[in-house]
C-alpha cells in the first residue's frame, strides 16, 4: 500500500503461525521493509521491533512500520484461509501485469537484524538505524561484485550485463 489508502489486490503471501495458543504473522518476502521476527497479532503494546499490527474490524488488520517518526502502512491482511489457486492468481498478476512492480523493476533485498541491503534498479541502499548509504551502480562488474559479496548471489559476467542493462532500462522508463 506504500502508506496510501487504496484498494489493492491480494498479491502478497504471508504465513500465520499458531504457537502456544498465540497467533503470529510471519513474512519473509516483503523486501527491504519485511519484519525480521514473527509478530504477535494480539500483542498488547502493539509495537514489536518498530512494527505495529492494527485491527480494523473483526477480520481485517494493517501492518505498519514506524519510520521517520510516524507509522507507515505496508499492507492490509486478514485471517481468511486462501488456497494455492488464490496465490497463483496473485503471483500471475505480480509477474505479468504491465503495471506490476516486479515486472518494471530490478529488485533484490536482504534483511539482517540491524541492517537492510536493497537494490532497486541501479540504486543500491545500505540502511541501518544510524545511517543510510545509497550507491548508484555504474557498470555490470560492480553489480556482479555486490550481488556476490553482499547477497551471496553468484551471477556470470554475461548474466550481470543482462541484469545491469535491464536495471538501466527500468530506471529510464
């Protein structure tokens, strides 16, 4: 939702874990803003590692991240059970629709407890609670080296050239 009050399709998949009678949200795929720990849905203080789950009504919840001295809405969810067919439809949209984020951007992210590493097209972000460093990727070799060193993703020189060119094209469009 990116802090907007919009009607968005269900294209993101999360996991509900029930442990010792408590329900937790587990999300390992939301990129740079994904929580690094399970979040208790019924937490009394509602804030867990700068995240807050707000209950809108009996079924609907909002996941928010505290940043820049305010809460930022990431997405809405509910506890209704979805089938694999529902997930396939959302995935199809995310990879095929002309306006989909993942169709129009080169995105890679990795979360650590105190640091987030994130690519968006040819921009590499290193973010912690105390600093943000943004590096513009200027050539395929630099991209290849960062993917290997910081993300443990090995790509060939040829693959790196293809990724770099796509990232440049996304940035320019």
